[in-house]
C-alpha cells in the first residue's frame, strides 16, 4: 500500500502572532507540523505497519519546512519530498496544482492530508488536490478502515458521525480524534537524517508559471481588534434584556 | 565558532520538550507533594529511547551525543526536577560507567537492559563516612572462591529502591586503601534498601539507603581494574557534572518563566510590576545567568563530544549553573511575593529542588577545589 501524506509546516499554535510592515513576522517563531497533518502522518504510518508498503510525506513550502518533513521521517515515514522552489508558492489553487504534479509522478493507493491548516484555515488544498487528480475524497475523518480495495471512513459531520464507503485510490483528510500521534523516538530521529528527501522545482514538475498562478491575492493582513472590557448589565431582568437587544443591534451590529 | 544546533539536536530537543510538557509537567506538583517516583514516566521514556540517549546503539541506546543529552535533561528538568535527577543518575552514573569500564560481556548483560529502558540503574558511592571524601569508604568486597562478598551501607542513593542494577564502590585492599567498582544485581540475596528518605526537594526522585549483607556476586562482576575504582569514578563524575548542570538550567528556566509571566500580569500601584525597575533588574539578571549557564553546559558537552578534556569546564558548568539556579529560584519567589511562598505556585518547589544541585555530585566547595587544582594551586 503506497500512502502519500500532504503536510504543511505551520506556526506552533501557542505562538503569538506579530505583524510587522503588513506581514506576519516569522523570526524567532517555533514551527511545527500542522496538527491535523500530524494525524495524517500517524494514520499513514499505522496503515503501513499493518498492511506493508511505503509512506511518502510531501510539502510545498520554504526551506525551513524540511524540519517538519524530517520530523515526519523520525515518526516513521519512509521518504520525503520538499517543493521549496519559490516559483511554486502561491495560494490554495497553486498548492493543489503543485501537489497534483508531484503526485502524478508516482504510484499511490491512498492520499492522507489534514482537514485544514491551522494558519490559513482555508481547508481547500486537499479537496482541490482530489479534484485535480480526478479521484474521490472523504473529509474530516475520525476513523479509517481499509480492507483490500475497500475503505470505510467515519467522518465528523458537524458533531454527528457519517459513515462513508469508498474504494481506492482515494484522498481522505484527518480530523482531530483520528488517532493519538506518537512522539518520534530517539532512534527514529537518528534515522531521519539518513532517509531520502528529494527537493523538486518548477522545471522538475514540468509546470509553467501560468499553470499555477495564484487566483487570489492577499490585500491586507491585520490582527483582530484587541478585546475590550466587557459590560455587565444590571437592574430589572426585562430592562436588561431590552438593553442587550438594543446593544446587539446598534452597538455591535450583530443582529439586524 | 558555530553556535547552531544540528537538525538532529534540534529535533531531539523538540521531541523531549513536547513529551515533558505533555506527560511530565502536569504531574510535577503531585509527585512533589506525595514524594512519588513516577515509574510510568520512566516506562514511556524507555519506549522513546531516552533511557539510553547517549549510549551507542550496539548497547541498547540511541547513540546521540552529549549535547543532545544535555538538551533533553534541561527540558525534563524544566518540567520536573526530581524526574530529571533520577533520569540523570540512571544515565550518567549507572549506564556511563558500564559503557566506559565494562567488558563486552558486562555491557551485553547489564548495560543493554538499562539503556533500552527495561530497567533503571543506580550508583552507590556515598556512605556515612564517605561523602566528599570517597577515601572514607568502609564497604568491603572480599574474594571468596569465584565470588565477591560485599558488606556495608550506602546512603543517599538515587533510584536505589527501583533499580535493577547498582554500580557501587567497595574497599578491596584495606592496606593500600584500594577501592574497586562492582556491578550488583538488586535481586541478589543480602541486598536490601531502606524506606525512602524524607527530602526537602527532588521529591519525585527515589533516594534510599542500600544495605549489603554478605551479598555474593560472581567474580566477573568487578567493573574495571581492581583497586582503581576511585579514579574511575572521578571521570564518571565529570560527565555527570555537566548533565546535572543542564538539569539546573532547566529548573532555573522554569522559575524564570513563571516569574516573567507573573510580573507582566500582576498590577500594583496602578501598573504592571514588570514596569518597576527593581523587578526588571531581577528579571534581567535571571535571564542573563540562565543564558550563560546554558552556554557553559553546552561548551563542556561540546568538548566531551569532540573528545577534548573537559574536567575544568564540567566544574565551571556545575558550579555556576547550580548557584545561579538557586539564586534564580529565590528571586522568582521574591517576584511572586506572597504567592511565591505558596504551594499553589511552582517556584517554592523550584527552590527546594534547586538546592540539591549545589550538594549532589560534588558540592560547590568541592567544585571550587577541582577548579583551583586545575589552575595548578
Ligand atoms: C538527593 C540526593 C541524592 C543523592 N544521590 C546519590 C547517588 O545516587 N549516589 C551517591 O553515591 N551519592 C548520592 N548522594 C550523595 C551526595 O553525592 C553527597 O551528599 C555529596 O557528595 C556530599 O557528601 P556529604 O553529604 O557526605 O557531605 P560532606 O562531604 O560531609 O560535606 C559537608 C560540607 O563540608 C564541605 N566540605 C567537605 N570536604 C571539603 C573540603 N575538602 N574543602 C571544603 N569543604 C569541604 C562540603 O562542601 C559541605 O559543604 C545524593 C545526595 C542527595 C542529597
């Protein structure tokens, strides 16, 4: 069973976001494997251990993302691909195109990705990739069973559980609760640097800049307004309700 | 000069930090309160390969370097100092002498289980009459046929109550005060331990007395050359000193982090106390001391990894890190005021834990003596 895992290196969720000159400041920040992608890596390793085969982890991202790939290798993945050519960077559309080009160059039975990245939170790349490849996808999995060519996927459907049957080849995305990702072991870490990591460029993938040009543009980046002190209503309950409704309408404009 | 960690060192530190924050730190207050040895944490550490971190793979370890080991110890110490102390004693004081002086057979039989996390190791040097002065050792080992018979008492022994194997010293030639080292499996008849000491700090660490009454071990359990046990342990202690200094850095870091975040959110006289210069100076000194102590630890570790002499650097690191650690914890309590004195906050525990590092593995006085001797005094 050949499993490909798409992962992104993101800010550690505990990091404070600082904006400088309209950009999110990156120096001194700790980067981690996007938590949803960590579930994907763990699931792939478990399936590989049960069914045999290979786990290949793939990322589109800057050079520093090698650390995330090495961590996935230390957890137990077999091979890594890093698309760190800046010509390959753009938006979700671009990322899906680039990943599709990488995936088309190899054999696979199953692709696992995270449900979303905790930084941009768009939740688009994996499903776009399935579309690019013309394969079915099942998103937000909390449980995955593979029997031969058949897959039973339990998905988190807004708090309910939906059970979906599908057949390989397939793309699935991981939701929190799919598994408990392992810590990489010391031996795993020591082996990680010796496992193959291939870097790919625009030319390697046979892509042109027009093929992958971003379809969206970030026009402004800003932090949410700082929290201000709350207001405690007092007096008669009926008056409090009136005051609240009017504040919601006029002050915060959350109800029309 | 290059102050950058390798990607492997970085990954090891990240892994241990995540593990320590998730699996150790949440338990630290309870372990301290109940003086409970966290055997379940050691099981998990064994599975991750931490118990043999700097021991070669051929002997059950992970084969990482001294720098990685120090980074790991700092992270564990930052989460729970007592757990860190027991870990350090297992690796530096039990595994390392087996690696350095054991025969191939001894390594396979005794080091592999310890380094692979199957059992915990312990090291017995201190006795009622032999603290700073190992020359006062009274425990004896007498060769009887093809076995050694050991009699005596060891005190203040870390991990003694949980150990599978103890490495200990005994007098083998009373005439010349010759001391040798031995490998003693703790299931040998005649070997027993006292109930754990009631300690001021490092309460998650198990500390007991070892009682040896006609403990009979095979002749081949002599570790290293006969009558050279004393010298042998001096070099073991060099590595241990660097490691325990890394533990001190971790404790200091923890106290500093608590103090810094407290100072930023505590308001008095209408402003955050972190705006008062008196508090700022304390925080500045703490941050500087920790950084310098960490640098001293890593320099000593780097010299060891390079195969260079590091006795002097080991003592610098141990002495400086342990003293600034106690000082940092005291100042952290001061910054927290009354809260700092309460068990609800971790800094009083940090201080109680810190003090041990000025005593164990060579007191501050002994470190100054070692340094002065290296200076040719
Ligand atoms: C929690 C804990 C865990 C321990 N774990 C272990 C262990 O696993 N294995 C083990 O073998 N031991 C262990 N020890 C023992 C520890 O190593 C000794 O306590 C330490 O070496 C000091 O010896 P001592 O207590 O006998 O003090 P002493 O040697 O009696 O020292 C008392 C004081 O005299 C000073 N002093 C002594 N000699 C000189 C000198 N020449 N010049 C100037 N000042 C001097 C000392 O610095 C100290 O201030 C542990 C101790 C503790 C508290």
